[in-house]
């Protein structure tokens, strides 16, 4: 008979590995700002100081971050939970006025990516100082860092945190405008809940910020930054003409519960915004002719529809409303739901039950369809349609003024009472040649058999003297150029000649064709046999010379035609 044995056990956790994994899970070093702000909000602080500077420690430059607030501070339990993993002292606190953010007990572990963390805090007339040295080194050695805590009977208001050597002292990311942008987009301080609550308890909170590239502190006021709604359509068109759609702004708000989940509430704000409206309030948006701060981004890299928890954006879901294209960039939208379940680093919604996420997607899509079928979307389309008309008119006006300017500067020559205009482009050279070929037959040494610009080489020609046959070996290419330069974008093979108006080449200059073949530009002055200057592209050991007709000289020397400004 087989003897049956049984036993029970509790699975073990390697605490140092867990701490190291959580501390390393925050991919964006700026998340330290988000976590410090969340803690200060939970502590009901009114003033938060976030200062970045470089300190000299034993002759070495170290990144120093100072975080200070005037909140409630921490007692011994709070200090312990600050450094513990998954043991938030706020998890069981019920606050009727505000929503507590720090519930997982993971956020402050981002501080472990440092050399030194020093925390000073106060509670009930006691001051607590907690010092943690080389936490990462300990974790990599499979040990837990030790925190030295001292307690004094003295009053200390709020919490002071000093962090040295954070992020391996890599400091390029901590510029003032980049930190500020992160605060207003990805922290509790940039919350949009004041849109839904006129008595929002956070409205009087201030952040005193200084990035590494600033000497002075800037005081920031609470709330995500949105543009003002735009004026009526006629005013927009009158004021901005073809740019009117880019200045269009409309604010739409929604709140309620999810279909199939009447107990789950949401709040959403959808701003329809043009790009120039974005540029007015957001200095981090890249644009032509603008030197953006470090860390700037394109509109398509930031805007669209964000899902939020605690009114903090977590993840964009632009694919819910647009499968291709960039229509989502017209939206500056946030959808908040407290039933979203986040990963430990708040970087993703992957822990949210699929049925809840599907209900949220259905609500977002429903709002989107309501918007694009609304009169507000019609207003935007009306502006875009009128904008196209303005743009066409603007282009025509610009083209007219440009051509008028060219005409006033244009040079002409008279031949047999016919006006010949100096060409500005390649097709103008061909037009000049064609006119002369009609007015003075046999003036050029070849006649055109075929003209086709799509073929790459302009014309197929044959010599006027010699064979009259249209056999293949009697046909040659002739290329037309406005100005002949050292680089030639076709092949020299089968090329009889080049007709240009001017040339930048000098005698003995090298010209290279599209296949790297080289020829030398030769100049032969006029003499008793040839009453005009001749130019050829020649190559050693190749008898065929490519004739170059420089029209400006050719016409002057043969017909005494000189181009000069036209009088009006």
C-alpha cells in the first residue's frame, strides 16, 4: 500500500529582487516628480518646492533634488511605509474631501535609484530624520538597504526630502521647461478636475519649481493648461483668414456612468483645437521657424485622447477613434475613470479588467461620434472650406506679385519686331529656341524630331546637314538647361548637344553626368572660319564632341541681340 504524504507552504518572495524590480520599473526619470507631487497632495500640502541643482560632493558633481512641502508630515508609521514596498499608510484612509493617490506603496521606490535619500518630516511635535545610503548597491548585492531613523522632540512642519545621485547623475532631462511640461501633463498638479468642481480643494496649491538650467524659482498654479475658446466664426475668418481653422478652439465636457456598469463613473473633457491655438499656450510644441526648448515634441507625439486615473493621464488611445491619418491631433482630450487599474509604475492600463476597458472604449467612441456629428465639427469644417478659398486666393495673389516682380525685372531683346524674353527656367530656354527656330530657320545646326519632357532628355533631334533618314543612328538627344553647371543629371551617351542660356563653367572645367562619366568643358574663341565662340564637352579617346550652345552669347555674337530691362 502506497503511503500518502501532504504538506502546506507559503510562497516566498525575494525582497531585494522585488525592490530592485519596482525601483527599475519607472522608465521615465521624471516620474520622481509625479510621485513627489502625489505624496504632497495626499499630505494636503499647499506649497511644494521642487528644486534641481548640481552639488559638489568630495570634488565630484552630483545631481541634487530637493523636495519640500508644508503638508501634514509623517509619523513613524508613515516613515516606515515611505520606504516599504506595497505598504502604503494611506491605503486604508478614507477622506471625504479628496481622492488619495498613493495607495499601492510603489511610487516612492523610484527614490531608490539614488546614492543618498534623506527625509526629514514632522508630526505631533516630533521631528523624524530618515537616512538611506547606497540603496541600489545594496539591492544589487541581494541585500535590503538599511534606513537610519532619528527622532527629536521638536516641531517640524511638512516634509523635506533630499536626493543625491539620482538616475546615475544623468541630468540632461531635468531642464526647467521639460519638468514643467511633465508637471502639467503627467502629475496631479496638472489635473483637470477643477473643470468639474468649482470648489476643487487643490486650486490654491502652488509649486515652486527650478530646473537645472534656471537660477530663479518659478511659481506654478494648479490645473492643466487649456486654451481659451475661440471667437465666432466670422471673427475668426476676418482675423486669421486662411489660418482660421488653426485658431479654432471648442471645449466640450462629459460625465456620467459606463454602459453595463452603472456604478462606474467617468469625467471627460474634449477640446477641439487647431495647431496654432496649441502653439499659443504650449511652448514645447515644435514648429517651423521656432527654437523650441530641449525635450520639445511634435503635435502628433503628444495630443489626442488620454485615459486618466486620479485625473492624471496614463495612456493615449488614439487608435480608438482613428485607424489611420492624424485626425486625433485635433483633440486635446482626457477621459478619467477611477476604476482603471494601473501597473506598479502607473505607465499602463494593462491591469484593468477587459470588460471595463471595453466599456470605456465604447464610451469614448460614442463621444467622438457625437462630436463629429455636432454643429461644432461643422463649424470647423466650414472654417477649413473657407480656409482653402483664402489659401487659393492667397497663393494666386502671391503668384501674381511674384510674376509681376519678375516681369518688371525681366530682360528682353527685339528681333524683326518680335519680343524675345530672357528665360528664367528650362522650359523658357526651349521657348526661346522654338521662337528663333520659327523666325530664322536653319539658325541652329539641328532640327527637333520629337519633344517629350517625360522622357528625361528634352528633345530628339537630327542634324540639318547630312542624312535625311530617320534611322536610329541619325538621331541624337539634345538637352535644354537654364544654366549649365558641373553636375549633369542625364547621360552623355547619344547626346549631340546642350542648349543653355548661361553657364557657370570655365574653360577646362570638369562636368560629370548622372553615371559618373566625366568630360571637359572646352572653349574655342571665334575666328575667321567660325564667327562666334564655340563650346564643347570633350573626352579623351572619344572622337564625338558634345556641342554646347550658350544662347546669351550665341545670339549676341551671331545676331547682335542683347537682353536688357524692358521699359513700361
